[in-house]
C-alpha cells in the first residue's frame, strides 16, 4: 500500500504497510484515519479512535468478479477485527495496481492504493 484516502480527508502517502492474502487467511497492516458513525451514543471509554488496522484472521464470503472489458477484477470478502466486521473490496487492474476499500461495521470507510505482488 502506498496511499490512503480517508472518507473525511485528503490523500496521504504511506510506507511499510501491506495487505497479504493467502488462501483463506489475511495478514493486514494498514493505517486508519476515521471516526465512528455514531459516537454520541457511546461513552468516552467506548469510543474507538484506532490509528491502524493490524491483525491476522480468516476471510469469509469471498467473491471474485472478472471484468474483461475493463481488464480488471474485483475481490470482495469480509473478516473480523477487534469484534467488528470489516468489508474489503479490492479492484485489481491489468497492470498490477490495486484499489482497496475497507468498510468497518460502525466507522468511516477508508480507501487505499498500491501494487499487487505474488507471494
């Protein structure tokens, strides 16, 4: 991952961050800059202001859609992180570039861009 764009902000370049997928396993180390959707309903101790999404877990609901006219493919799946469901949508083009959207269950979504490499 080389760039992130928060839902409520501007693009920022990042380094040494990644999203690795192997079989049904995910290894994720991504920065995060977002807020909860409804913070006013929670106490200060319950509010989440994470600055990263770092975990290893299992992928569920995996779907691959090939888009031959656009010379790309879209991979979607869900996984659990810290008691919350995360939805991932990864669009990969013919040149090895990837656009990733991570949508947490109760926080702002965030977009990432980077390159795809075989493991």
